[in-house]
C-alpha cells in the first residue's frame, strides 16, 4: 500500500487532482520530485483504476475514489476547542491574522454556498495564546492538528477541503464542490 499522506506523495496527488491532465515529466519539472517516486505513484494509480493514460497524458477518472483513499490515511485530530464571545466574521479575521488555516466547513464556506455554525482551523501556539485572551461565549472554534503538509494560504485548497471533509465523515458536504472540480462523482 502506498502511503498517500507522505509529504511528497500527497503533494504529487494534490497537484494531479488540481491540473486534471498531467505528464510525469510535467510533475517533475513543477514539483521537483524524483521521476522514480512519480512513476511509482502513477503506476499505483493506474493499477487501482484511478488514472488512465491517453495520448501521452494521464488523467484522473475516479477522483472520488482517490479522495476516499487519501482521507482514510489522514489523521485529523480535533485537539482542542474553544467557545468565544464574538461574531464569527470577527473571529475569523483575528484567527487569519494569527496564522490560522481555515479547514473543513469553514474553508468550504469560501468555495460554496455553505454555512457552518462553528469555526474549524489548523492551529499553532500563537493561535492558542490569542484564544486564551478572549472572553468565553457561544461560538465554538475547533482546532486540529494535521499529519500532512498544510497550505501557505489562510484556507485549505478546494481539493484539500474535499479530502478533509471526507476524512471526518462529512463527504456529503463536499459533494457539490467535488462535482464542480471534477465533473463527476466517481
């Protein structure tokens, strides 16, 4: 079994899902990952029936299966939660300023007409310090650790959001985004 959450493998898979059609050489040039590793990943995906080769390029034909396989290897640990007294938008701005990365339903709100009553973030110690200074209230903030690489932006990408939602058993929330991104639910 290929470890789909190892940093270079995950980076390769996320890239493949983002570009849809790809070549092994194109991945190597873009991500600076060894052609041997890329070849191993592509062969595994072809064997699983997730990827096909057509006219010199590869294409993911079963993105939902790939999302499911990755999500089974993700460990999204809900490490902490806080309840604060402030508006959701004010808290999101503060958390972004502190370096939080919005995930799950909070990230999905960025891409879809979706509303989550809680805030979900990947965190670090600076965020905990900021939350400890806040007045307690009714708005729940869930803090997660990640066992795979995190984005540099303030929210997970569309693909990472889909994967994360599947990993916590809420793939249904991501179904519209999955269909929009890949044109299929396979």
